C-alpha cells in the first residue's frame, strides 16, 4: 500500500469554545499488525458531545485524551488485514478506533455488524451508542408509562430523535425541544413527535406549558442551562429525570440553576448515567433499535462532513447545534 | 372547665422572612366533642421547617393553611375527654392537632403512645416524623453501605442528628455540616459523628475536603444553597443524594446552583421525598428508633420554647438555625 494513514491529533486543550486550532492533521505510515490483531479502514467517524469532555485535562469518569494523541471516537469500517481468528478481510466492524483512516484492534470493543439491512453508518447512530443511550436512559431510568408525557431536549439530535420515537412506541406524549423551526418541523413531521418547542423563538416557558398540558412525567435532558431550569418548573409529582448531557455548558460557565427545589417539592428522581457502564442492556436495546431501523419504524437523519480534515469544524458545529440528526464524518 | 382554648392563627402570609406579625394568638371556647371524637390537651407542639411552605399560598404537595385558620403542626398530649371506643381519658397521643392547647380528633392520624420508657416529647422528634424522615431518607433512598461516607446538613437538627447516628450504626463514616462551633461539638462529642464542618467558619470547601478524604457516597441534604452546591463538587461516582429539605431558600430567592453537572459526571441518583407518602415504612422505622432511644443508643437534644405565645419567635429561630436538636413548644 502506498497510501498513508491520516490522523487527527489533539494539539492543544480548549479554553472555552473549541477552536479548529486545537486539532492537528498528520500523515503517518499505515500501522503493521501483529498476531491477534486486525487492521481496519474506517469509513465513518462518529462525532459526539462527550468528546468535548475528553479534550479537558480534568478528572472525570474517563481519562482525558493526551496532547499529541489521536482524538478518540467511534468508527465504522472494514477489516483490510487480519491476523485474528475471528475477523476476516471484508468484515464490517464498529469500534472505537479514533479520528483516523486506519486503526489497529485486537478485537476488544470491536463488533462485527451486518450492513445488508442496516446501513453501516447507522451503527454509529440509531443502532449504536447514541441509540442505546436513548433506549437505556428512557426505558431503565425514566421508565415511562403509557399516557405519560416525555420531554427530550436536543430532540433532533442522534439521541433525542430516538428518545421521542421510543416514547411514542410506549404510548406516551412525546415533546421535543429543539433550536429553530426547521429542526422542530423535522421532529414533528418526520419523527412523529406530538409537539416541539423551538427554544430560540423567545417564549420558552409559555411554549413549554402549551406543549405539556398535563405537565412532564419524564424529562430526558441532553442540554442543561436555562432550558433545563425552565423545564424543572413543569415537572409533575413523582416524575423522573434522565440526566444524559449538559451540552449547553461544555464550553461555558455553568448556568446558575434556580429550580432545584422542584426535585424536592415534586419528589423527582433524577439520575445521571454513562451508557458504557450498562453493557448488560446493550443487546436488548440494539435488537429493538435494529428492528426499528430495518423495518422503517424508527427514522433518522444524518449530517455528513466529507473528509477527516473537516472533522474539527463539524465537531464545533455539533457543539453549537448546527447538525440535524447524527453528525458523521465520511472518511472514504 | 373554666379554661379556654388558646390558638395560634395564620394572620397574614409572609413575604420573605417570617415575622411574628404573621401570627395571631386568640382565645376560644374549648370545643365540644361529638360521638366518635376525643378531646386532647396538647402538651407539646412540634416546630418543623415544612411549616414555612404551608404559610405560602402556592401550589405545592400540600394545601396551604388558610388565613385565619389554626397553624398546622404535630402535637403530643393527653386525652381529656373521649366519646371514641379506642381512646380513654389519660391516653397519651400524638397527632396533627395544630398550634393550640386543645384539639378534637376522630382518631384519624391519632396514635396512642407509651411514655413509660420514651419521653412523650420524643414522639415528635427522634421517635416521630423527623426521626422517620431520617430513617427512610437514609435507608431507602441513600442506601449506605458499610465503609461509605455519609454527609448530612443541618446535622444538629431533629432530622440530621438521627441521620448521622444511623449512619454510624451502619458502619459508615458520618460527617455533619452545622453552623457554629457549639453545634459541631455537640454533633461530634455527644452524637458520635466522625467529623463536623462549621459552615460559618469561612473555609467551606477546604473543610469539607478534609472531613471527607474519600469523597461523599451519600448526601442527606436538608439545607440547599451554597452548602449543597459545594457538596455536589465532592460527590463520588455512583453516589446518592436524598433531597429532604432546602431550608436555606424557604425565605429567600433560590441560590443559583452551579454544580448540577456533578450529577451527570458522577452518575448520581438524587431523589426528593415526603415522609408522609411512605407510611408503609413507618412501623419498621419507629421500632428501630424507639429501641435506639429507649436503650440510649440514639441520643437527642431538645430546644424548648415555653408557651404558645412564644411559638412564632421559636419558629423564626428554627428557620434561622437558632435551635440545637428538636425545636419544641411546651404548652402545659
């Protein structure tokens, strides 16, 4: 092979908003594999909000990416060399091989997938980590019952879009919060939510109230900040909050929350979770999500950036809500 | 009887801090009882933070006290007349008969108690609603395991003092937060907590860190505000928060919380609860608490105001943290 590997490294740590200059694109030789390893050519790179946390050098649930290392990330691609008994050339695989064209794996966290009925890229979205995040956060933490009202923020995103559709399947009223009329139209017209509140429209409390005439029983929170604080004021007695993300404050100072008292007054159960710590639930979730996608019952969209060199810009866009549906980078 | 009933009415609703002028003391005839009723002479009135909420005319989990009505409250006293088959004159009873000398009951929410081994007043504190609040909030929501660190705010109060002692019985490290050196000495020297942080000492974060070298696994939160926000920064992965009270903001604007992100990063489960909604747990809790008090294993103190006329001042003191242990009013 005369081709080289392209890799996107973490060049510096952001202070506040991520800049393109925090990344550095390099070309390196394609790695040699040893016995028990496979070489994968990545076709798709997943961009996800959690990556922002890994750019910081602070104690969190996961170690930060070291300066000069390849940025971590979920990938979907094809085995191009194999010295591992379980993988052969041509196998389609999903893994955590990072922001690069080629990755080496010993099979750990590498999953063979069937792209005959489900497109390969969907394994990074609805039938992958974001979809499972939606499934576990809704089913195991929120535990919605038929007739209840489920609200999800970042409703047009990779996680939120699945939350609302699963809520509808459970017989709930699904209400999305999203930024702008285009996203809200998508959420209601294409995904089938009952209502969507455009938080940019300037009538947040009034619009939330109208969209949730019976209050909120389950809140699936991806955003945080003023939206979260406002939604807290609309929670019902014995309601549940899945705290999945706080993207509004990943690049800024935290918003000063004033409605925590609602947790007490309304006897709310609020819980944070990390999807990778609940691996025992993945098979059930993936089965349901895969069937939903294969049969067209669960819909999704993708926003695709072309080429690794455009990954930083796309990632910054994701953090600002520029994407609609799953944000991907096409690497081939 | 030539004696009259003395009653403390809600005269006006407070804006901000409660004033003595929000109450009005009146004398009324001692009520006549009908068949199936008992007349109780209250010996003790319990003062509790939740009463502040009932003075507001806002939607909450319980209806507000109407203007001109007797203030609600837990009481312990003696049956002085009975037309009810289950009660006889001389029975000691605990109930919700309000801020007054005499109350009438049909037996609903009226419990006969034995004051031979446990003082009558304790049934309003450690062997009553505050003790059960501590027990349920710790055992059912926090669910501490031996070796874990349990932190409780308002540690010298009626609820907090029980939380710490129960935590010690479970083999936990018990750390209290209290206001001033006297309360902290009481919490450590008399109640047997491992440590106490004086939040008035001016080194909140540093002192909390020192008192919790292994972080916090269970937080039993009674206070809210800056203390709660600071403690959030010290929570461990998979820790639990029992949200029991937010007394710091009952009379003021809510404190702007900045550390809610800790719930996500540390996968915290936080839950609000109301003790009266978990009646199925009271018998178990009361049995353990009663044995603890009768055998001297659970210690407590009381701050006693003399006479119904001093109840408003004592209540305002309670809201400002002037009491040590259970705040009572002696009515006889």
